[in-house]
């Protein structure tokens, strides 16, 4: 048995389907008469890719529309707006009516107008704000070669979004990560746009005429209208998912989303560019209860097919009446956690469960502390059943005497409620070490 996390364990499942979603905090915004136009995303893939698929969410029962989406491979990130190299713009199609179908579509008459289907209430909870996902087809769109500065294969995307409708996006513009190789490790990403109904899809423009500043200043929403991008890569790789609340989202870290999952993915992935691709899908959202955040993760499992999924071992957001995180709420949380572990296994993903994160002392009274400690023990007890456990409590938590007191070690939090950059870096390093023990060797990350 592995002395660190309880698994003697097989290798992680590898996949040629590499997904990327740094922010799963899906929000909606109403586009006024001049609010439509062109949305863009420039993103890197750490391996050669042959096809691409996109996922679009909807928080409302009312559908919203994308007139056309195009993508083009680039030999460099360049200025994040104008592609380089001899590629051509390719249309994304929806011949499969928005389903996550596995076929690559080459039909010349396949439809290109995307209707992002409305959602429905969650039958288990009655919640009406859970995203429904609409998928483009897998389209044949091949990379052109590695950017010599970082080895990444670059994809540039553009979407023509009509005005006068409510659209959904992933919150976060990530300007603090742009060009920040110390943190993004080459996984650079740029979100841009041209509002005032400006169309740079039907007419892509002359290279060099549109500036990065122009596309930064005129975005249609304060985040990406391309929340989830999937690449079909030449080499198989590792994709991780994380669900949870603000603690797992990365609240109080740089750009609010550079959580342990981001840090482990970019650290391992940056060291293995061109050898083994790494991807990530962050489903965690601040303020959600366990009924909602587990549902969001499980909804994406069939399409993402992750190698592993990181699950929280506690949340402050579940309550009994007006009492936060009491014993009754935490026992129900534990039941949902066990079902989420089973869901991950059904979809071939290794479940990795975190022991409880700390919280600020003012909110960790005896009512919260007793079930918090009980949950840590219950999560650690999952190890003999073959569940991988990462003891985040021991990494982040302070002690009074021999017992964890529910608070943070000095330096691990900047707001006393969530792990800060240092806290997520420490958990991310432990996660990376756990994953490395399950990678087939050699892959260039040891």
C-alpha cells in the first residue's frame, strides 16, 4: 500500500482527449443593442492536435445563439489576436445537434449556427441555475507546430455573437496570467472581443491591423465565451477535474482561479510539453452547496472523461436551517461525497479526495469543528477501500496541542477563510507528487 495516499495503484488512465477549462464559474450577461460582436480566445495545447471540440453552457431555460464559430491553428501566440503560419480558418459545426458525439464531422453542408440549449431544473434539488452544455462537433483542425518560445501548439478561436440576447460565459479574464510564464508555465491564454456588433468572423481582417489592446478593451463579457475547449491530441495524456466551492475554485489566489489543480497541471504539463499533454477542468464555484457542485462535476464527466477527479472533503456552504456546516449537514455531505466517488469510478476517473480545508476561527465554533474533524477521519478511512486521499488538513491546518483547530498555518491564507497562493501551491505540489506516482514512465516529468 502507498504510504502517502492509500493506493497501491494502477497507472492513471491516459486519453487523447485533452480538455481545458480554468474557470467553471459560469455567469450570464445581457447583450444590449451594441453588445454583440466578435468574441475570441487564444489558447495553447501542449501536444500536436488533429481535431477540436467546444462546449458552451446555458444557465437559463431560454436558448441563446452563436451565429458562427471559427478556429485557426497558429505557429506562435504572436500578439494573441493575429495568427501566424499558413493555416486556414475552419468552421465549427453542429451536425450532431449539440450532443457530445464522438464522430469527427466532415460534411460540407453541416450547420454552423449554434443554438445553446436551455437548461431544466435539477430533479433532485429543484435548482434552476445549473448549466446545460451544448457541444460543437469534433471538427478536423490540425496544429501547425510548436511555438518556439514555449513548445505549445496554439489555437485561435472567434465567435460571432448576435446582440439583444442573454449569453453565458466563464468568469475571469486572467490578465494577470497573460505572459506570466512563472505561473502559467507556457499555458498562456487570452480572452478578447470586439463589441458594437463588429464582425471579425465573416471578415477575419488583414494580419496586424487589429491590436491586442483593441481586443482587450472591447470584450463582450468579463470572461470567456469559450469556457471549455477539447483537443484530440497525437499523444495520450492526463486530464484532471476538480469540483467544490470557493476553497477549491481558488478564491484569493492570483486571478481567483489558480487553485491547486491549475498549479499541478501547469507544473507537470509545463515539464512534459511535447511528451505527454496535461489538461484540466475546474468545476468549482464559490458559494455552491455540495448538491450543486457535485452535480456540476458529474454532468461533465461523460464528455470530459478525466483521468482523475479531485473531490472536496468538506464544505462550509451546507447547512441545517440557519446553522452552517453542522453535524447533520456534514453527514449528508459525506453521503453525497461517497456517491460522487462512485460516479468518478463509473466514468473511469481516479477519485482523489481532499481532507477538509481550514476556515477562519470566528466561523469554526464547536458546532462546526466537531463534524469537521469527524469528516477528516471519515475521508482518511476511505484509503483501505482503494480511494486516493490527499491530506490537505495536514498541509494547511494549524494545531492547538495535538489536535487540528480548524484554522490555517501562518502564511497559508491571506483572508483567513481560503488558501492563498502559498496554500494552493503547497496542495498543488502534493497533488503533483501523487499524480507522478501514477504516471507511466518515462514521460519527462519525474
